[in-house]
C-alpha cells in the first residue's frame, strides 16, 4: 500500500488534497504531518480523521526537525512525500522574512534529506507561480512557462524559490525522484481569511470594509483548489522525475473584478464597502500560467468554472461561520491591525 506523508495537511490546500483523495476512495494511506502554526487548523481534518481512522493519521511535527520527520517515516512506513508545508502569506513575509526562510528553505532541505535517507519513492514539492516574478499587463500573450527564469520578488516567493532550487539540486546531484508543481492563486473552502478572497467574503459578512491594495488592477490567475489538488495527484502519479509542471486555469482576473464579483454575490454596494489602501511593497503586477505542459504531457485540465466555483466558495463561508469566526479573533486581530492600521 502506498503511504503518502502530506506535510502542511492541516492548512488550506493540504487539507483539501487529503479530503479529495479520501472522497475519491483512492487506495493510499495518508500521514498528515503539520506543526499547526497560526495557519494550521485541525478542524480542517477532524471529520476525515473520525471517518477514515484506518487510512488517515495526524502527526503534529515540524518539518525543520529531522528527528520528528524521521519518526513519522519510521512509524508509518512512508513511501512518498507531498510537501505542502510552508509559510504562505506574502504580506507576513514583508513584516518578517525569518520564519519564511526557516520553514520554506530549511524545512524543505530537512524534508529532502530525510526522504533521501529513507529512499523515498517520490517527493513532490508544491511550489508557486510567484517564483517566476511578475509579468507586464500590456503583453497578455506572455505567460509563465516552465522555462521562465525564477525571479522572485517577495521574501515569500524568494523562500519558495529557494525550495525549488534545492529540490532541483537533489535530482541532479543525488538522482532523487523529485517532482515540482507551480500553481497560480487558489480559492475554495478552508482558505485562511488573511488572503484576498476569504478576507473579503468574511469582512463583508462582518459588516467591515474590504481593503483593496493600490489601484486594484493587479492580476492573478485564479484556480479552484480541487483542480490544483487533482493536478498535484496527477503529477505524483504520472510526472517525470526532475521536472516542474505549471498549473493554472487560464483565468486572469484583476483584484477589482474579483472584488466586484464578491460584492455583487453578497448583495453589497461598492461605494459603501470598498476602501483603497496603500499598496503592498513590491506588489507583483500580473501572474499568468501557461499550463500546456501538464495538459499535453499528463492530460490534466481544470474541471471547475470560476463563475460557479466562486459561488460554491462564498456559500461555504456562509455555511461555516463558526470555522472562520474562531480564526478571526486572538492572534489574527493583532495581525490584522498591524497589517491594515493607518494604511
Ligand atoms: P497555508 O498557510 O494555508 O497552510 C500551510 C500549512 O503548513 C499550515 O497547516 C501550517 O501549519 C503548516 N506549516 C507551516 N510551517 C510548518 C512547519 N515548519 N512544519 C510543519 N508544518 C508547517 O498554505 P496553503 O495556501 O495551503 O499553501 C500550501 C502550499 O501550497 C504552500 O507550499 C504554498 O507555497 C503553495 N501554494 C499556495 C497557493 C495558494 O494560492 N494558496 C498557490 C500555489 C502554491
Ligand atoms: O487585503 C488584501 N487586499 C488586496 O488588494 C489582500 C490580502 C490582498 N490584496 C491583493 C494582493 C494580490 O494582488 O489581492 C491579490 C491576492 O493577494 P493574496 O490573497 O495575498 O495572494 P497572493 O499574494 O497573490 O499569493 C497567493 O497566491 C500564490 C498565496 O497567498 C500564495 O501562497 C501563493 O503562492
């Protein structure tokens, strides 16, 4: 039986990945390994742990701790690794890059070293399109391909690119069976409400304003989280070792249009709820993914349409208010005030 060690499985995408595999009845065992940082939440897995005790276990641990990772391998006879765990929020990386270098660079190095020592059969690194830097908005024909040079612009993306480079080096130097995915912005259930879409949806429900950075015309290429999870599993099963695969839905949207969509769906009025705030320093203007490689080589295509999946997403936040209200208190409030006060 395949046993996947899924790091960061209590976060947004990791928990959706575990959920998707269990819902699909994939014949794999899953070891959810997570430090439970501010972004990790056992509530994201609780129902799955209760329903699938023979297939899913949770291990609290730090990817920077070789002994903890080694123990998880030994206790559960891990055969493959899907490495999601990371510090993931660009704005927090601007407040302080130390935790990002630690988790995203050192953590990835530890995961690679333990996986190498244990002769892991596959190691998939979940990276991001942000490692490529930014694209001009006046040249829509240009998109990120896997050949685009890595030119990260934020401490977050720089630390993710550090992980990319380490993964690449373990293929060339040690012939490790590694795979890398680079996906665009995700949206969907269990998304931590510091990120644009869940922040705006929950602020609107709380009767608060939504803070749009700069002129609101930055472009992101949005993909429903389950499509990303499906792409990751496709690459894990069919990808060529040492290769990177871009993942995206050909769905470029400005932040203003995202905001208009959310406001319309939630029956609010733009002038009453939108506040323009000072721009994010170093704010990447445009991301756009060319996903030709994963489509032609591995036959992956997104299944969800933005127009319907965004409605499903909004409805999830309406139906799961206890989930996000529990998060949007305590430590979160301190962060929110630091991030947005006086901007
Ligand atoms: P998230 O912040 O929601 O979850 C990250 C998880 O990692 C949390 O559960 C956290 O507790 C865990 N974690 C952090 N440091 C850890 C450590 N030292 N040891 C063990 N666990 C630790 O992030 P996400 O949005 O789910 O992103 C998951 C991965 O996907 C990241 O690697 C991110 O770079 C990548 N990615 C995200 C997006 C996106 O739009 N969210 C797009 C492309 C790629
Ligand atoms: O309050 C806000 N106002 C605003 O205008 C926030 C939080 C964001 N924004 C803008 C900044 C971006 O242009 O919205 C866009 C999306 O911002 P985020 O949700 O913070 O995502 P982004 O910075 O694009 O990064 C995300 O996608 C790639 C994830 O957080 C990363 O982990 C992933 O690698």
